[in-house]
C-alpha cells in the first residue's frame, strides 16, 4: 500500500486491530487452538469451544445481552437475511406485512424484495430530511397484519441515528417483531439490550476493527423469538445457523468487541474532536451541504454534498484519500445515492456527495491534510464546471431546459 | 476502472486548466458556436465552444464539463481533435473514436456520446448565426 494514502472510509470497513490479529493467530496452527469447536470427544474441540464461548461473552457484554442470545453468522448481511427472512417465514401465519425504510442497507432491502416475491407485503418508509425514521411515520403504516419492523440503528451513509428505544416500546406493545441492523453502531453508541425492546439485532465484525467474514445476530430469549433457519446441516448454533464455527474469526470478533467495550469512550472522544476539526476546516468552502444533522448523527461519518461538482470526479481528484461516494456497494454504478435521493436532495447534490468516515487510527495531521486537499480540488473542479459558472452568473438551474441523452 | 489515459487527461486538465482549453468565450460573438449537452440529473453537463474563421476552420475551443473523470477526459480528447479541423471534418468525429482513444469502459461510453453531441450542437449554433 502506498504510504501517502489516507484512509477515510472506516464506515465501509476498518483495519483489524493489532491485538485482534494476535488473538486470531493463536487459533490457526497445529500448536494453536485449531480444533473444531463442535468436537466433543477431545481436548482440541473443548479448547476451541471454550474460545468461541469466551468470544460470545465479549460480544454479549458489549451490547448487554445474554450470551445465549448471540448467534454467529458470516457477517451482518447474513444476520439481516436470517432475521428478516427467518422471522417472516416463521411467523407468516400471524400476518404477511413488514415495514422497513427506503434508506436501509441493501442487506435489508434485498431480503425484503425476496419476501415480496414470496407473497409478503412490504412498506418502505421515507426518512425525514436528516435521514431519521420517526415513530409517527411507523405508527401510520402499521396494520393488523404487520409482523415485523426492520430499521437500522445508524445509517451507513449519513451516520443518522434512529431512536430504537422509543420505537421498540411501540413494537413490543403491539406485538410486532423488531429487527435492528446495528452494523455501524458497535463501539460507537452504547447499546443495552437488557433494557431495549429489540427482538433481533445484527452485528458485523469488520466495522469494529475485527475481521471480515464474521458477524452475529442477537435473538431475544425474553420474549422468545423463533426463526426459520436459512442454512441447514449439523444444527450448530442451536439450529439457527449450521456450519463449522470459524474459531479464529469468532475469537477475532470477540476480541474486537471486548476492546470496543473498553475503549469506546476514548475512541469516541478522539473521533468527535477530529470530526469537528474537519468540518471547521472545510466549512468555509462555498455551497456545501452536510447530509444529515449534527444534532442527530455519530461523528464518525461526515457526508457532504459539494454543489456543482460530480462525486466521481471529486473522488478521482482526491486520489490520495480513500473516501466513498454513497455506499461502497453502489459506487460501481452510475446512480446517485438512493439514500440521498430518499432525503429529497436535488439530483446535483445527490450526485456530488462524499462520505468521509473516521476511525480509531485517524490522526489530526491526516484530517488537516485531507481538508486542505478537499478545499483545493473543489476549487479546481468548480473551475471546470459549467454549472458553477451558471450559479455564479445567477442562472436558476431548475429553470434550464437540459438536453438529456 | 479508469484507463491510464483517462487519468492522465483528467489530471492534466485539473492541474493546468488554462493550458487545456478550460474556459469560455463570448457566446454572442458571431464567430463562436456554443453547444451545451447533458443534465445535472444525469450527472454530467458538457459545454463546448468553438471559434471558427472565415474559411470554416475551427481555430480555438473552450470547454467546461461537470461530470466524472471520463467525461472531463472525453472533453479534453475532443478539444485536441477539433482544433484545426474544418466544420465538415468536425461533423465526422464519432463518439467511438473518442471512446477508443481513451479506452473507455462500456459503462462510460455515454461520456464520449456526450462529447459528440456537444460538437454537433456547437456547430449547429455557429451555422444558425451565420445563416
């Protein structure tokens, strides 16, 4: 990797913490803890099982759950799939209506689309202009046949935070299963599942300095939530998810979550300061818009629209800075971010958004450097932009008759 | 996803716009033709201006482009091909030539199409003033 590259894309993935990598190392080789945790007949299996259960405790501890409520999966995408398809299929006799939002991650939206093909009815809620799903909006769309609500805790593009405490109270009273995608939350916001009325919650290892390829799903025991499994074969994880447990991955996620519990306060303090500094440095650029609101977002994510500049050219000009335009899963396509579209942003603003996301290893020097570079390339690209000329000439872009192709 | 040529053209233009025909001409002048194509909603807008002498030869060009790196590189490539050509020769520039020279991937072909369209529009504007 080129050493002058700066990584400002922590919301898409994080590097593995060194302490995590060391723990993982111990679970691979012949002289290490390589056994199959499902092997009941020898020491190798017992030791591996012990490591897996210790990791399960670390994960449960970060979110104040019972470790028996944590099911290992291959990642948050699988957790979302298991929660949504698993609950819908199990409880379909109660009703076939599901509510979610337009700005969920594709790992929630695509399983919902699949359920539509299976005869379920899905309502996709609009967020408010800051990317938040309000309880009032949810209430308006609930029907007698509503069995499941799936809402993310923190939006991955904006950092906007939903009030899952308030929403959970409502769903619990109304006997609706509540699934929360918390892939972006761990280590950033405290989560207390012993108090929250959340039934299912998805977690990811690699968004919190753990390895990729491992995640977990919280499945509430009180009230007891049941799911139809997606993967069969061996009945691991109490039948929720078969497949040999990847000890090294699990130990990695456990250690990452243990560190998150210990260091969340310190990490968040640093990141909030860096985010403030970044915004202070760039905010004197004309015609920029923060997507989301400072009052209700995590500092880790700063999503900015630079009017009259197209996002892809901005990313290309910011060549030594790793950032993303919209979500990483869609940045290969030419569509502007569906999340920003759902906020009602004008097309030219949706096309010009950049997500800067900071993390544990971000430094003040990097923030200053990236802010400087951003200011320079925004100026350069606006000099190339006919829209900027028109804006400066006082032309109303809404009234121009564009020649589309 | 970008070829080296696209990156090179994009960076040259970004870092030294004056030397790479970024700018604008007086759209009202008789010897200037202006073509603006694309839309903010599609993520690209290209504005090409050509200056034509009395022998119908394109003597100078200016452009500004809002769009991805390929759109900006396509504009630059187009300018290089236009200067010194007669209007009839310019009308024959095809988007495919631009795309091939820049090795544009298929999802970026619309950038070269936009360039061809802007040439046609700029010439039509010039000719309508002369008529």
